[in-house]
C-alpha cells in the first residue's frame, strides 16, 4: 500500500498554516496554533482516528480565533484529501457514537467526493475554555469543503459544553478511522458503483 501521508502549507494575509498528516499513524500529535482548546479537540481526532497530525499555525489572533480556526479546518481538509488518494480499497463510510458522562454524540462520514456538512449541536454555553463555540462549525465547514466529504454531526445529549464538544471530536475521529480503513474484501476495488469518488 502506498504511503497515505501529506504535507500542506497554506499562507494568506490572515494566517500561515502547515499541516502534516499520516492516515496510517498511531495517534501521535503535535500542535502549535495559539488556540489551546482547539488543540485539545484536534488531539482527539489524532488519538481516536489513529492518524498522526502535526499542525502549526500563525494567525491574526489579536482580532479573534475565527480566521485561524477556519483556516486550520481548510488546510486539514486539503491534507486529508491528498493523503486519502484514490480511495481504492477503503471502507468509504464511517460512523461512531461516543459518550462522555452525560453527553452523547454521533458522527457519520462519507468520503463521497462531495462537500456537505449537517451539524446539529445545541451548545449549552456560548464559549468553553475561552473558545467561541460558533467556530466549531467554521472548522468543520472548512474541513468538508476542502476534503470533499459528507459529514453529519449530531450531539444527541449533553449538559456540559466541554463534554458536548469533546464527544463530537472523539466521534469524528472514530468515524474517520472507520472510513479510511482498508477493507480486505475490497482490495483494489473502488467503493462506488460510479467507479470513481
Ligand atoms: Mn477534555
């Protein structure tokens, strides 16, 4: 199997971002973004997705976290798409339910080649760890628009905002892991009747 790795650098006047990803990693991560709560969440993607992730970002945090968070989502999406490659032999679909105490989230992903995000997370607070929870949808929009995946995110239960968000990211990592896994019965086969994705 070819290496499923990518390195993407994306520079704008607002942010400078580098993402390195290895889809067949062991869950190692290293972040230097200036946005600690997002780093805590991306750590969940790496750990539960079993992907290695290195992300460096310099952004206009003196304004707010918005550009940096959205652009990390975009750059991660670009790197993910590149690393996934032609999708031959992979499962394509992934899903996971993850609880954390009172909170429960479900994430379903399709490496469809089409961007789409349906996200329903009734946050109980507007911010967590100094982080504006609005920005999570910016992050995921950036990701789906550039990775070309369909993503359904539902927080089904939860009182504590940290738990709500953490279950979303853990379930995202788990769903991702399932979707990119090689299916031994699909070796060399494109998981689509169209013949391409
Ligand atoms: Mn936590």
